[in-house]
């Protein structure tokens, strides 16, 4: 993954501060990252995180980010994310909720471009109050998930098959080869 940890933390803080945290579990968080990367890719030709996405039952999952989130859920005190998130594990419920440890600040904002901030805002407005199942269903309609099999790596260029993609597949492939 090519995203600096400080930028990843800024994105995580943005999601935690701009969505309804009662619905913000691991799967929804993974979907928000997916939509951030693929909406940015379909609009501007490049993802934000450059993480490797895998086709899983609940939709596309960013592998490195998932590992960071899993580690935080297992032992927040030992996690690289302990300074930006808290985790709520209500009794009798298997889902853990991700909560911001602090507000999203101007210092966090400086790690994101104006375009990235615009897309983050659109994602949070569109999906912030939606439950995980809703986001799963939407992600299952995307070419990235439909055109790959379970546990297969999802090539970014598959996004070019979606109607909302403004970038040619060859341009996506070229950029990804360069990166």
C-alpha cells in the first residue's frame, strides 16, 4: 500500500466523524474505503489508498487497511490506530463500532487534497446514515466485485466497466503500472 499512515488516519477520522457511528462497524468501514478509492479512480484515474482489494463475501475489501482495523479491534492499545479511534464492543453484539477519539482537524485536512475531501464528503453524505447491508448491496453491483471471484484480487481497471467511470481502462492500467 502506498498511502502514508498519517493520511490513512486522517481518512479514518473523517469517516468516524462524518457518519452515524451506530452503523460504523468493520464491514461498513471497509466499504467506505472501497467507495473512496473507486469513486476517485473512476473520476480522476487513480485510487486514494492504492490498497489491494480482495473479493470477499460481503464485497470488496482493502487488504492492508482491513489488517490494520482487525489489529485495532483485537488490541487497540497495541494498534497503530490507537491515537485516532476508539472501539465499542457492546455486550451480546458481535459487531464492534468504531468511534473517533477526537475531531477531524485542520491538521488532518492538510494530508488530503481538495478533491479527496470532496469525495469523502460525498461518500459520507450518501452512505453515512446507511447500514452495512445497504453498502454491501451497492458494492455487489460494481464491476470490481461482479467480475472477480471469491478471494481473487480485484484489478483497479475493472472500474472502467461501470457506467459512472469517466476514465478509460487503458489509462487506469497505465497509471497503475507506473505506480
